[in-house]
C-alpha cells in the first residue's frame, strides 16, 4: 500500500504521486474501498493515473 503525497487533475483524470510504488504485479487500485482501473501514464515517476476528479491527497492506495 502507498500513500498519496500529491495529486492534480487533468480533465477527467486524477494523477496521484505516491510515496512508493510496489514492484508486484497489479491490475487495479483500491482507494477508500472503491476500485479503479489504471490509466496509462509515462515519464512521471512514482505516479499513477485514474479516471476520477476526486481529491485523493493523503489517502492510501492498495494495489490489487
């Protein structure tokens, strides 16, 4: 699990900067009990993107 240390919106997407990204394989993220599909993102270390306009600062991301 990782903690969101920064987040911002680009249109309908949230980009979340995490304190760490595990090296295990995953196909979804779970945040506050809600599951999200990963959105491809490049050249942004320690970041993930999801289809959402919510603010996730300080939330825990579970890789599933």
